[in-house]
C-alpha cells in the first residue's frame, strides 16, 4: 500500500515524536516501505533576527541537526528498514511538502501536540501539511 513514507520529526521535542515514529516504523515493516526521515532547520536569515547570526552559524546548525537526526534515527528505527535522512532548511511545512514531492512519498506521518486554543485542531505546520500535501497524511497524536 505504501512504498515511501515521509516521517517528519521535531528533534527539539523528541518525546512527543515517539508514537509517530512507532507508527511509521510499523507501516514500513508491514509494507516493506522506505522511510524518509526529515527534520527542518528554520530559516531565519532573511528576518530581522537573521542579522544577529552569521552564515557560518546557519551552516553549523544544519550540520549539527544532521548529526542529531542520524543519532535519533539510529535509536528509534530498526536496522532492517530502508532509510533516508533529510535535513530541510526553511519554512517547516514547505520543506516537508517539497521533500515529500521530490522523494515520491505516498504517505507523510507526523506528530501533532494536543490542541491549544490558538491552534484549535492541529498545530500550524501539521495543518498546512494536511491542507497542501498531494499524498496521504497521517497525523499522530501523542
């Protein structure tokens, strides 16, 4: 049913990702699918905040995030599953959607925190991914 699964994770809030990771792993095992695990380093270079950081800081953040993603994947995804690591850089939901298209994913799995009043049903990134994805999206509540 699924051949390529995009698993979007937030490395800043790793405990809240556990159920989504388990779900993606179970689906990958059941269908022999590849997991494309993605995390995104936000782009702050064009904002007012970006003026306080050098380009080297941004590159270093991407390198460190890539290392952290590999550590996270090694600890949470069994060895027998085909796996691709992706570190996006930019707007979170746009990077998830872009890489899902580029890799030909037929399912995006992502966690969403319990709704607060300001995000009512889904967090802003999950809601945008659901609205704009060209493939199926599974939002896993913790």
